[in-house]
């Protein structure tokens, strides 16, 4: 994979982590996600 592709994947991962982190614990629970799972969920999205 090229550098640009890796960067785009990383940006998508960071954006997902940032957006999920901004949610309240209640909102995360409604989605079935715990705060400790945010990074794992973001990695699956890539």
C-alpha cells in the first residue's frame, strides 16, 4: 500500500475514534459500545 493510502486509513481511524469519544457513555451504551472498545471498533471500520 502507498503512503497516501495509509494516511487516509489513519485519518479515518482517528476521525472515528474522535467522534465516538465525543459521545456520552449513555450514547455509547445505546450503540452497544463501551468506552474501552472505541479503538477496536474504529479499527474494524477500516
